[in-house]
């Protein structure tokens, strides 16, 4: 058996971030070959994490990448077991690599497909190997739970805590306004871009509820229809992005998102809003 020097163990420790004794045992099993030792450590770590696979991953982050040119938007949800790990720099780098790669891939790709792609920051490694190595060092379960890609010019926003993320696909306009609208979406949580995208059955139900309320208030039938149209404005504004006054009143002077977009020559195509852990 080849002699395992302290320097060899230290070198492997620096490469893997794993405990010294684990590195020493792996080198002994590999006959001193560091590459073989890394593979041994990787397989051992995988077995350990498989035993922990049932653990709950309640923490993590939503990562966003958005661009007007090239026209693309991508978002990835990466989950972990604890809040401190969600702020770990290597965890953040993994998330950035995942969303960077997602922006290069077809829109129909799954989380499992994505993990099989090359890592942008770790030459020679797949994203799955990068994830497994980090999971093995930190001893927490990681999961890529959602991925999405939009083919078109996009604005994007991720909350500083990583607990929410937004992609907004646009036609025309500029990235600054698109990002500000994404921040508005994260704050106000509309359901759709415009009222024509709402479920007609939901609109009819709301009209019926408002009509009944007006009758109970003793309003004459001849004015109920007009009253309902006025009250329906609140219903639409709560749900439709275009009809909401922008949340940044100081910058946008209480103008609606529709008016701001129109002035900028921007068409709102679609948006995706994620909250961490909420499908």
C-alpha cells in the first residue's frame, strides 16, 4: 500500500472540504490516487444522503436570471433544510449556476434534466455533481424543486431573502421598468396580466355576490347594475396586474401598470410569480 502522507490528506481535504479522517480513509482505499479517492468520497456521501432523503427541505431560495437582449428569462427554486445554509456562499453559487444554465436550455427541461447539464462555474462537473459534493460537505439534503424558462425579452426580480421571485415577459419597453413591475408583482401578487385572462365563471360569481349585497342594502334594481360595475373595479384591480397602481407611488405617482407600460411602449406578455415552497 502506498504511503499516505499528511500533505496528500491535506490536499484532498482542501479539494473536497470533507473531514481529514474521511479523506485519509478514502486515500487508503484508493491506494493514494486522489482522483479515485474523490470518487470514493462522492459515492460514500451519496449513500449517506440517500438515507436522509426523507428530510424536509423547508428553506432555500428562488434564483432569477432575466435579460432583454438576449431575450430570455429563467427561474429556479433550490431548497435546503436550514436557513443558514440558504445563505451559504457555495449554496448561492450553486443556485446562480443552476439558473444560468437554465437560461441556456430548452423551456421544456425538467429539474432532473437540468442537473445533468455542465456546471457554468465548475469545469468538468455536472450540476448534479456540484450539488452532491456540496450536499456531502454540508450534510443537508438539497432539492431543485421547480424550473422555468421564458423565450422572450424579460425583466426579473428576486427578493433579497430569496423567498420570492418574478419573471415578466415583455414586448418593447426597457429593462428598468420591467424590473420595477416585477417588484410590484412580488409585493401585490396579481393573478393575471389583464381582466380578459380571468375565469369568466369567477367574474359572474362576483357579480352575483355584489348584486345580492346591493339588494340587501335596499338599493333600487334600476341602479344595481351601475353600482356593480363600479364595485367590480376593485375586484379587477386586486387580481389584474394592468389595473393596479404601481406600488412605488413616489416614483410612479400612483399610475396604473397599464398606463406606465403604454407610455413606455411596452406590452405585458405574461409573468411568473413564485413564493418559496408554494407551488
